[in-house]
C-alpha cells in the first residue's frame, strides 16, 4: 500500500529541534522534574496500605514466576505485570517503603514522558503545549491512585499506555511506518498485563488519531485512520482476543449488586465532587474515615464554580473553534465509561457513596483531558476565516496572558490540594506497626508466636488468608518467625507488641479413658478425641497437654487432609496448635516412628487478649 505523508498538522516534525522548541522542551523537562520531586515527597509520606500488604505477602510466600503468583484473581483484577513488579520490589527491599517509593517515581516518570511525547505529536513544540502538560503533571485527579502503591501499579501504567499507543497511532497514520504498529501493539499488551481497563486503549488511540485529522479539516478522518492504522488495530484485536480467553479463565465473574439510587449516587459524586473540581486543581480538602484512603471533599462553591467553568469551556470552545465537538465527546465518553466501570465493578450493599469521590476510577482521565485540551488548542479558530472582506482578529497576546494566568491559578490550586492530601494520607499506622512488630519479635525470641491475623487497623479479616502474620512477614524469610504450634501462647496487640494471651473455650475434648494417660497416641493411626459439640469451618486454636518419652512430632487435625505437624519435647509439656477445619472430633497421631504419647484432653477455641476475656 502506498502512503502519502500527512504532514500538515501542527505537531508533525518532533525530531526537528529549533531554538524555540528547545526552550519549550527545557521548560517541559523542568516541569517533569518538579512533578517527580513533588510526587516522590507525597509517596515518601505514605506507607503500605491494605492491598499493598497482600502484594508483598504473596511476593514473599510464592515463586515470582509461578502461575499461582502471576495469574491470580485479585478482587476481580487481572494484573500479572503488576504482581511481577511488586514481587521484584519486595525481593529487593522486603517490607521497606523505599522500594515502592522508587518504583512509583520510575513509573510516574515514564508516564509523564509518554504524555509529553503525545502532546508534541499533536501540537508540536509550541509554548501552548505547556498548558495541557501542566494539567497532567500536577492535577490532583491522579493523586490518590498514585499514592496507593497497589492502585498505582494498575493506573500509572494505564496512563502510560494510553499516551504511548495514541502517539504510535498518530505516527502510523502520518508516516505509514509499520514499526509504530509493532511498538503500539507491544505497549498495549504490556498495559493489559498491568490492568484490565487497558482494553479501552486502542479505542482511545483510534479516537485521538481521528480527531487530530478531523480538527485540521481533513476529510474522511475516520476512514483514513481505519485504513492507515489497520496493522495496529488488527494487532490490538488479536491481543484483546487472546487476553479475554486468559482473563475469563482466571477471573471469576461477579454480578454487581446495585440499584438505580446507588448508581446515581456514585456517578454524581464521582463527577460532581471528584472529577469536575479536579479540573480547577481541586478539591483542596480531603476526608477519610476508618483509615481509608482520603476522598475528595471540595467546598460547595468550588463544585459550583468547576461545573460552571466546565460548561463555559464547552460552550466557548465550540463557538470559537471549528470541529471540536468530537473532542468533548471523547472526554465525556471516557469519563462516563470510567464511572460506569466503577458502578458495575464495585457496587454492592456495603459500598459507601464516597467511593465515587476517591478519584481512583477516573484518574486516567487526566491523559484524555490533556490530549483533548491540546486538540482544542490546535483546532482552527472560526474567526480565522475572512468574513465580508474583514481580516481575522488576532488574539495571540491576550490569549498568552490569559493562558499564563490560568496556569498559575491552576498550579497554586493543585499544590494546595496536594499538600492537604499528603497531610491526610500520612496519618497511617502501618509504618509504626510494622516497625513495632519487628522490634518486639527480636526482643521476644524465647518461644515462637502462633500464626495469627494482624491488627484489623492494618488489614481487614476479609483479606484472609493474606491478613495472617506469616504471610505479611514472609518477605523477611522463614514465614516471618510465625509458626503453627507453640508451647507458650502469646499474641500481637493492635500496636504490634508481643503480649501474653489466653484462649476462649468453644469446645472441649474430655479426659481420655486410659488412667494416668488419657488418650494413647501412636504412629499406627489417628486417635479420635470426641468434642462436646460441632465446630464450623474456621481457623481454631487447640490446646492440650502431653507426655512423651522423647522428642518427636505429632500430627493434629480436625478433618482429613488439613493436618498440622507439631514438634513435641521430652516429658510432660503443653502445646497450642492452630488448626483449620470443622467437625465434632479432634484427631491426633504420632508422626515419629515408634513414638508413643499420652494426651489427657483438649480445648478448642480462639486466642484472646486476657483483658478482653470475660
């Protein structure tokens, strides 16, 4: 196929660097450096939060290149590349926050440079490029999804993929060079490996490439982009098909439980209280409860002002610029799809309406808004056409002054939002808790601690089994020092200190029938110890005393296939064992050939703080 280069747009020759363009690139580079310094400061003030500990725990307890680790359904997310990055960072700096901070800075740098490349392809090295770029770099829209490491491993690569594939699409359509199809497909594939929402990337790339031609009065823009970009679109289609097969085999389908009222509340809050104020650098203030990630809490006048400003921008640009209606449709469509995905994926009876204000579900819209602003700036003015013999009116000086003023106001507003977000986000107990646990474990080496859930303030019980101490501290090696049995019952309190513990009694096994022994346990088979009632499926703690003639091991279980191997010592001793199971009988046998043990009886219950016990 013979291609004719489409070189009439304003952003064609990005390889030709003039003194003027060098100055623009210098300022753009300085803005990137300032953004990275600011965002690194934001990241450094935070720490591991909720899902971050699931990622590090899985990284420490599973082989990094195993399908069990990479092909995991993480609450509906399919993100093997994100798991791999988290695993590599965890191996390099186990439970040290410096690792995630460095990875966040690197990912953000790549995303920012990808957006800069896209804006140059759309606009060229014009001073006006700095406006949309400034918005992307400093908009609070991307703050929450950046500061939360596990969310950033999804969203920041998506931002990078949106910008890079759109840039490759523009270059492929302009030049016909098929290498842009290859790199575009590779970038799309990599982005999909980080976040399933990346399925929208080729559609956005197609729309951006078509709008570049459309806003420059190119006839048949859609047909031209479809034909010239066909290698990229075909490759993306094949990748999407293969990915869908893999995705559906890994991720369990979840039917959203939502009503019209909840859907309206989530979308209205997500748009009116989240997305719209961020366009003016808002929300300025944030709120959080129960140690959640901060959500936007803008003042009422900022909400009203942002909605009016957005409406005014639409009306003004449509009246002043030619062919920009499609650009606004792109922004509305992308934000609408993002909000719909939030409703469909996260609705439920326990979903709080403030979820829409978290900004995480529309964060990647920052890329679309930035490129939309670039397209509008490049679109010809309606007044540029000579009407009734009149010369076109020139607005260059006035627009420059106005643009500089808007940029300064937006930057100040965004910095206020960034500082207030960081103040709220920095109040997290995770860093102190992890440090306290490590110090307490080092100071209490007399007996290992029974594996147990960590504080609900750090990771909630619904994360089971990833909320157990052995998983959380597995990156430190040897399951973090936590075991399935111990002769001394102790626990971690909510602050991370090792404290004495007791058991609540749920079920008991009465003293056995043999005098001066109870139940005789051998290696010939399990000895049954009937309980005084049934147990439901759970992780229980079993306590019993035993007598042996030498050291060895016992095997304990509540139901077949879920046994625990328990080291025992010579003589009369006791042991506490964590066993997962259900039923009405406790089973014990010797796991050491020839060893015989006597077990008097047993108590099954839960580990509690002595002060909380009735």
